[in-house]
């Protein structure tokens, strides 16, 4: 490998690591981006190969984030094991909490993409606001605004689906959470 390719690989990996939670994911995405650019180059001339490489890496990273957000909802559904009963907590309370969590996850899936990414990185992956801002290439203020919007919309979604006064949760109908 030439020194120029090594240098480009290191820079691209640093760039991709803004979107990934692990070094291994960043390495995999970097390698995948190089492979895709090489494949595309074999089919025709690429006018700006470095820009094409970075765009490919960014798209692969965003695809990974999107797939992880969808995996999150599946994992949460898998966690709801009806055979597990917490000591000291009434069963009705547990069921109510599980239903609210399920609604919250559905609400998160209805959010605009950037709001959902900020919410997941901050609340699920536990990144600081500064880390989220660096990873997504936005300001800390924008992270705060997206997070506030996401939490407000999720709370409204859950509130609108709870049946007043019964503690039960509606299970029907599509989301009414507006996208912006």
C-alpha cells in the first residue's frame, strides 16, 4: 500500500468514526467504502475519486445508523419477556411501563431522521452532546434543539395514545406525529 493510500485511509477512518460507535465499525465502513469506489472505478471513470470516496463512506455510515435504530426497536420488543416479573412491583405497573416504553419506541421511529439519530446517540448510546455534535457534524446547540424536539414529540405521541384515566394504551392507528 502506498503512503498516500495509507494517509487517505487514516483520514477516511477518522471521518467515518464520527458516525460509528466502535473502532471496528469505522474500520469495516472504511474498507467497504474503498471496495465500492474501486468497483465503481472499474465500471467507468470517476471525476473526483476522493469526494466520491467520502460520499460513499458517509452514505454507508448513515445506512449503518439507520439499521441500528431499527434494530433497537426489535431488541426492545425482544426484551419484553412476559415470564419475567420484578419483585415488589405490581404486574399491572410493569405492563403499563412496558406499554409506555413500546409507545416511546414507536414514537422514536416516527421522528424525522436527524432527530431520531440525535435521540439514539444521546439516550441509547449515552454519548455526550459534544460527541453527538462531532459525530453528526452539527453544533451542540443544534443537538440540544433536536433532542428537545424529539423528546417533546415522543411524549406527545405517548400521551395521545394513552386512554384517559384507565392506564391502558391504545394499540391502533398510525402515528399522528408531524414531521418537519
